[in-house]
């Protein structure tokens, strides 16, 4: 999965960031979580900090670090019963080769390793289930180990990993490009196969099957497929609602490969063409999105990008007669957030909303127009972020009497009332910030109106 040399460099970089550290560190991968009342488990996801440091994703593993001794990987050893039902664990020589960590030891040895460090403050990163379920890691009794977890140091070290994770190395970018390529195949299938009468759920299956055919290990997040009014629910889970002629369809879905996410949204008509208003609104969102991608340069504050996109949306909605007033005033009063309530995007990587989105010391604003902004930092070469403006007609926001009063004259409410079943439009790409223009990892997934209409007309042909 990863080049072991790169993993070694990554750990050296982290150790440098931890240079003041005196005590030991443990980074558990996490354990399988049973589904209550069954003999099954929830989907397992190795903790990203553990995976980032080791490339190992087996449950019940621990990466340990001691500034005096370096790195150790404690790995599970399958029991005979495990081997009968689940299969064997990965042998230690393979783990050594893959991770580049010389010290690979059975998880049963973790207890002794911790006992040797009795009384020293311990930094606990990764999955904290080590404390709640020590038995899962072969520890008999957490309290008896007399280990004290230092929360302040743990937090600081974790922040250092998040900072390191912002800049993607070539190995990570290769996986992100593969993930974006698999996402492309899925979105193309959706654009080609969506038909009146097909359900959201059926469309989801057609999209996801192409992700998996093209190498995805899983979807990076629960696919969002919302048709008609459902497109206005930001994280809508697909239902059996059939697609109807005249609806627009919002598909936010991405493949994950080697632990790395892609996160792409496309919106298109069920009919062979956008109708007049859909087209105006779509072109507005697209213009704002393309401008934000052009402006995503090193040093640019992500929050500025968000506010500029908000101004673009406010200006466009004023041109369309939905908002009233000067765009700058509308944004200052957060009127755009009635229609664009979420942030412009987020960091992307091992997680869909990747670590390190906010610079240390910056806290999210509680302003209506900023509270869901997930990234607040200056962009740097090597960062991967999403750019995903949208315009929605969300009843929960637009029917709220408090909003109707607060934004009274700024909104053409009669017009809004006729659009409450419109749904929403979002266009999302994954971009790599470089020294020059940003590279759009998801660039070849069609988003221009004419490209989409060509595909939709092919879909409608008998
Ligand atoms: Mn996203």
C-alpha cells in the first residue's frame, strides 16, 4: 500500500515534531465493535493516526513510540478459532517489510512494554478504546498497570500528526488520484443511467458498483442521492423515491482507495435538459465554484475563499430576484446562508473531513454564515481540499419564522415559497493546491451544462 521508505520518512517527520517529548506514546488501531444482539460487527475502520504511522490496518494493533527506543508495532496474532472463521493475521515479517518498522512484536507483549514504563506519563493517541477495553489488546487490567494518560500531551502530539497530514506526499496523492478516477466512473454511470422511474436507491447502486469495479475498497462516506426536494437535505440517504421528469438529482458520492477518500458532487436533470431556472441556478453555482478553484492559491485563507464564494452566491441570487440588496451587505448579514448554509469545503485525505482543517488556536465561528465551515487555514502546496458551493431550498431554514423576520426585506419570500420543492444544487471537486494553479483531481467528471446535457440526451435515447 505505502512505500516503507516513505512511511519511515513520515515517522521521522513526526518524531521531529515531537522532539520535546520525554515519555512513551501508544497509538491503538481500534477494536472490532459488536452489533448488540447479534454475532456480527460494525464496519471496521483502523484509526487514521495508527494507519498513517504504520500502514497497518488490522484491528487490535498498537503503534508505540519511546523517544529513547523509537517505534514498535504490536500486532495481533490470530487464534486457531480466528483462523477457522476469519483467516490468519498478517505475519510479522510481512508487517516489518510493509511498515518499515523493525520492531514488530505480538500484542501480548504490550503489557510488559507498558509495565517497564510504569509511573511515566503516557500519551494516548489513535483509538482510546485501549483504556475502556484493555482486554481487546491483551492487557489484563488497565488500572493495575498504574499508567497515567497525559491528556494535554496526547492532544498536542495528535495536533502535530494532524499538521503533518495536511501536506500529502506522492504516495498519498497517487491513491487520491486513483480514488478520484474510480469516482469518475461511478458518476459517469449515474449521468448515463438515471431515468424516470428508477429509484434513488437503484441509482446509488449503479454508481457504487463502478466505484468497486474500479478498485474502491469502500465508499468514502455514505453516498448521497437526493432527487427533487430530497436534494435540499445536505446529507440525504437514498430512498425508494422514483426519479421524476423535471426533477434535478444531486449525487454526492466518492470512492475510497488505500484508505484515501475522494468526495465529488454532481447535480443534473432527470430530463435531457436543464429547464430555465435550473439552468440559471446551476450556472451560478458552477461560476462560483470555478472562480473559487482559480483563487485557491498558496497563502489564500480558506475562510476568505468561502466568503468570496458567499458573495458570488449572494450576487447571483440578487440577479435572479431571490435576494434583494447589495451583495456585500447580504453576506455581512449572512443572508446567503439561507440558501448556502454549509462551508465551501474541507480538507480531504484519510478521512472525508480530514484532520487539520483548522489552524491551532482558531475556533469555529457561531455566525450563521460560518458555523459549518470546516476549514480555516491558509492554503499551502500539497494540501487537498474540496470546493463545493451549493444553493438549496431547505424548508427547515426557509420556513423558520425567526429567519423570515430577521431577513424580512432581504428575501423575495413569495418567490421562495414557490421553490420549496426545488431541492438543491451542489458541485464539488477535489483539488490539490500547488505553487501555481490548483490541480483538480476530479477534473474529468463532467460538470459543464453542455457536457451534462449530451450525456442526459444519450440516456434518454431509446
Ligand atoms: Mn465534501
